[in-house]
C-alpha cells in the first residue's frame, strides 16, 4: 500500500496561511483605499473646498472668506460678468452677514478640469441652492489645492427712494459712502453693492424722516446682479412737522387783506368793487401726506377750504352786499432736505404747475 508523501500536511497549511495573508492584504488595501477616498472627500475634494468657504461665512469670518483663492475679484471680471465694475465692497464684512446654516453638498460634477459643486443651505431661515465652479490650483505635497474658477461674490443693485441712509442686515451706511459718485450721487440712480453668495440681505430704513420694513434679497448665484427696490415712507413725526408748516403758511396767507393773497393757493374773484378790506380765515386745513419724489419729497395735491368775509359794492346801483363764503382750494408742495438735515418746504397750488 502506497504511503502519503512526507510533509504534505505542512505544505497544505503553508498554502492556507498564504491565502489568508493575501486576503488580509487585499482587505487592507481596500480599507486604505476607502479611507483615502473618505479623507479626500472630507478634506481635499472640490466639495470640501466649497464647504470650508461656506463655513467661514457661517462663522461670520468675512475677512478670511475674502482670502479664499478665487473669491477676490477685479473690476474687469465684474464688467465681463455684467456686474457694475464700480460696485462698493462695503458689505463684504462680518457686520453685514446674515446667519447661514444647514449647509449640505448636493452634487459634484466634473468637466474639462472644472468641478461644479452644488450645495443647499438655509440663509437666515430661507432655503436655497447654489452652484460654485472650482478648479485645481496646484498641489500641497500629495494633496490637490483648489480655487474658485468663478468668484462666489455677487452684487445687489439697490434702488432707494426717500432716504440716503439705510441698513443692510443691521449694518448702517450712507448713500455717499457706497456710491461711486460719492456725495454727488444721484438719488434716483441704483447703488451697486458687492455681497457674498450665498447670503440673505435685508435692506431697511429707519431715520428721523423716513422708514421702511425690511426688503430682503437672496444672493444665490455667483457673479450675478440682483435688483432690489426700496421706497421709504415718511415717518409720522416728519408728516406732523410738514402739517404744522403748511398750516402756518396758510394761516399767514390769511393776514393779507386782499382778494388774492400773494403766493398763496387761494383767492376770490368779483365782478364789482369791494367796499373795505376782505378778511380771510382757514375753514378747513388740508390733511397733508408726504411721498418720495426722486431725491426729494412732495406733498400731493390735497383739498382745503378758506373762508372770506367781504363787502361788495354794485357798479350798477351802488348797493352793498356782504359776502360770507367758503372758498375750496387745493394745496401741494415740494420738500427738500438740506445738508444740515433741516427741511425746506415750498407750498403751492396744483394750478401753479
């Protein structure tokens, strides 16, 4: 009977050990590959680059966000993108940022060396999505370095009537500080303001003469310009001052003892002669309103009533008739805010214009 070859069990055990070692090696390589992929995705991928930028905005670190490669932008790039190249950088600061939370990467696509990273987020309670373009910018050791191939900055084109001072997310600025024209800025010309995207920007007015509720705009598309219009309304205190000034003006008109007081919005016509001086009073003062009018304010046409007492002598027979009559009229006006903050009010009649 044939005997098995000596050492066969030993060779079998050796083969089994080698198989186990190979399997362990494969598993280790797979683990290393998975770990490396996870490490890349978390720290060295285009998505992680965008996320770090958004984390800076969420933390209010506007200065650091501006230093992220590809964020800062020159005037030529703005002009090429259709954004006003003179746009102010005043809002690129912590004080003008609104809360940014719930940032999540939605997708990453690559084409011709450019990665499009789409993220979702909540900007001060408003949900949105934005896509950022990222390209490789060399290496740091064995890790890729990234930059925005298109700046994530955007612009707000603010049309503001009724105020020269306003606040964006609570940060107060003056028109002359952010307009390219400075103190000579035309109040009817929109103001271009650079902002970080994504971000929610709420514009409010709260001054002694004008106010407005917040008007919000979500800047969610890089290198685009979003228009926003704010029409401030006159404060109750401002209207009260104008009302007082108009009443004082009309009361002053009644001191003129003539049929048609000079530079006043009311008068009385007669075909005969008057006997003695007429007496005027205001039977009903106008209830004025105040509205923005370009760079100034206006008082829209408002009804009022004057009252005249006068004796009329007939040219035919010399008889005298006493006239006591209400005289309806309308009053309007223009209001100019002077450099010292005072108001110049010019009262007139719609017929004057």
